């Protein structure tokens, strides 16, 4: 997807995050709080796309496991985001199993889900995803596309890292991301959402 697939703000945080994680592993509680502050918004957005209103509870469970196993983590800031996303995904799927609710199935695919030939739809979707309201639209995507978009755009993982979280090949995740962004851009246009977020999705609900 190129640089557009990773929010610049996430990339900028990776250096600070790596330092914070290293210090937290040495027992620095303030550093752990910094790591939490940097990772939690993206992680929560990702979980909202999987478990909806239960995202905060699932995130809390995930952070308990993250804190418990922190000493076992090896890697940099970007690696930490991938590691935490993997843990959060496992907790989310456990939560859905406990509720006996199947994760969103794959919707019927049609011509609207073809790979996009231009980047304008990507840019529109990426810009609009910066608003909390747009996350509601992600829930309308087939599950594989929703997770790919959330991991790439909201959590800020690169293609290989997102593929590791999902247990899929990078090519499959890349395709799901392209299709998801294409469909998301169409949904945004249908809802009348502009790139500057002037109109909230709630006004049409």
C-alpha cells in the first residue's frame, strides 16, 4: 500500500515506543504507562471493529496479559504494536466464543470489491478513518477486510506484521486491505462523509 497505509503519527511514535517498552521491561512503571498511551488508541479501534461495544473490556484483558508477559517480548516499537495486536485479537476471539457469537462472516463479494486502480479512494478512506464515526463503517466490511484495514490503518502495522497477526500470507492481507479500502471509500461516499469529516455518520442513522 505504500506509505499511505501507515499513519505518520504511528510511525513517529515507534522510536518513543521502543524506548518506553525497553524501560518498562526493566521495571519502570512510568515507561509502561507511556507505552500504554501510545498503543491503546489504535488497539481499542481495532477491537471495536471485532467486538463492538465490548472493546474496552477486551482491551483490559489484553493489557493484563501484555503486562504479565512483557518480559518475554523481544523487538522494537513496531514489533511491540504487532505483538499487542496479536494478544488483543486472541482475547477478542475468546470473548466471541464465550458469547457463542461467530465473528462476522464474509459478505457476498461482487464487482464493487475489485482491486482499485487509483489511489484517490484510498486517500479518502484513510483520511476519513481518522474520525471515530468512520469506524462504524468498518463493521460493514467482510471480516477479513475489516481486520486488514484496522491493522494497517488504525493500528499502523505494515503488511508483513499484519499478516503475522492474522496468520495469513502478506499477499492475502494486501488484497484484503485494498478491497476493504475500496469498499470503505464507497460506503463513505454513500454516507456523504467528506475527507474533512464535516458530516458525521450519525446524522444519517
